[in-house]
């Protein structure tokens, strides 16, 4: 029912790459006091928008399309149910260190994610397998 509400809120004809994350158990009493565990739909990519396939466009361009499509959707004035997934941007001349990647993986685990994705901003969309354009880094 909640996802149907999110779908109806979209203002564009689009196909998005997203994942539904189930309720995350709070890691502390303090966290549990701030917000109840809930499901959230994280949008990662926009593959089609208003009659145009975007799979051969760069991640940079697809992120712009995603920002156009995904507006935080709230049910009952609670935390957003539907939003763009958080991301960090690094330059090729200053890639993330092993320590930073370990910290990002730790953060992902706390929020209930299985890992992180590293993608080239100028890379095209490639479904189903790691490539030069993207690689998944999962929890050990």
C-alpha cells in the first residue's frame, strides 16, 4: 500500500533502479527513541525518463534525472519512505582510502545495507555484473 502511494507520487514516466530496505533495528536506545524502524525505498539510478532511455548516458546525467524524479515521499509526516540513496563523490586523483572504505562499510552495516557501490561518474549503466564502470563492495 505504501509503495503504491510512492508510485502515484511520481510526476514523470520513469524507470528507477531502487532497493526496498526492511526495518532496521536501532543500535542503541538513543536511536530507538529518535525514530521507529521502518521500510524505506532507496533510489540509486534513473534508467528511463519521459520516453527516453538513459542507460547509455553517464552516471552524472542519470543522477541529474534521478534528482528530477525522486522527491522525498512522506507518509503520516514520518521519516521519508522514498528517497535518493546517499552518496559520496571522489576524484580519480584522490580515491577513497582503505580506512575510509572500511568506515563506509561499517556505516552501511549499521543501516542494514549489505555493502557499498563504487561507480564511475562517466560510466554507462551496465546491468547484472561488475565492470570497469562499477563494482560492489560487500561486508566480509
